[in-house]
C-alpha cells in the first residue's frame, strides 16, 4: 500500500513539473522558488522528526556507535567500487592522444 501511495505522489509530481513547461517564464520562476522553499521546510521537518526518534531511544549512545560504523561501511564500499569501475572503464574507453 505504501508503495502505491509513494508512486502516486511521484507521478503527481512529474505531472506537475511537466505542466510547468506550458507556463510563462516569470510564473515558472515563481513556482520554482516556492517549490524550493517548500522542499527546505520539508527536509528540515524530516530531520527534526528523525532527531526526535533518535533522542527517544533508551540506548541511543550504543546504537549511535553501531549506526555510525554501519554508515561508514555503507559509504566506503560504494565509493570504492565506483572508483574501481570508473578506473576500469576509463582505461577501456578513453583513448589518449
């Protein structure tokens, strides 16, 4: 059910963005500026709610250490593989003069 709601929200966003192509330039800029402000408020609200969730955990310090280590691993592994793949493809497809 959540997947359906998320998909519907994304499709509505795409339709709204596509409909902006038919709007005059000055009006489009106003809508984009309003959208930027709404996004900033939404992200701030999400971060605030995440902080409430983290602060309400009983063993927050222990979980923070494990989450930090997991985050570090999840950051290093994709970065490492991305660098390796880019290196391999650059050697295969980029021709030097």
